[in-house]
């Protein structure tokens, strides 16, 4: 497996990193995973996972947390809140069509929700798994919001592969358009 860094652009108000890997290139119907993360300082991260390739698949996207409380957020579908030692974050999926969510903690069947801090030692820890089944291309867009420091709202959708967002982080606001597989981010100051 090879990992590629396509872009890394740190900035005073927004950081961007774009990476991919070819870990599923050898399967019968290959899948390629490209992840773009935008950090709107000081408190909003947007994680854009784009899957391309051949065929129809079941996709699992996992978010792993340290052993602290994780609760269901009843304000939005499939959202969760995590209480860290010094920070509380909201995990908010923005493309919910066909999406299923589950949280595991110390589970043996299905296996998940564990962290190991040393050989032979495992500790239960919360894990959120988002699942979707369907043809490629497929996309997951997830906001990780530091509570009290920002918010994200969906303004318009162009199906599963395009999305318009309003992002507020601190005192700043942006409009963001995510295009399809061959398109880039479009970011405007609001």
C-alpha cells in the first residue's frame, strides 16, 4: 500500500491537507480513497472522504476516540458528542442519504471500540462507524465541531457528490462548495 500527500496548505485561518492511498487497488473491483481535511480555525474540521473505482460496495468510515464519554446527539441524524478531558466535540455527518451509524465500546462481536496503549493491553474506547452501501463514486462528509467555537450548515446539495456549506468558526464565516470527483473545493468568504 502507498499513501500520497497531494496537497498541504497551512494558512492563518484555514489549513488544508489532501491525501490518498491505494490499499484497496488489488481487490476484484478496486476502490481508491481520497481524504481532504479543512481546518477552519479555531474550531471546525471538515473531513471529505471520496471513494472512486469500480462496482458497488459496503463502505465503513470509523472515528476513534480516547476512553471518555460519547453520547448520541439528538439534534441531527447520526450525530454524536464526545466529552474529552479538555474539549467537547460534535461529530456531524453532512450527507445522510443511505447512511447508517453505530457506536461501539469494548465490543467483541462485532469487534470494535478498543484502544491499546501497550502490548497485550486493550481498553474499551468509543468508536463511531458510519456505513453506506452503493455504487462508486461515493462520498462521506463529516464535520468535527469544537463545541462553542463554530457551526456548519448544509445550504444545498447536488446529490451525494456535491454539497454547499456555510461554515462559522470563531468570528469568521465561509461558504464552501464541494464538487464531484474531478472538482476541487470552492471557498468564499461570507
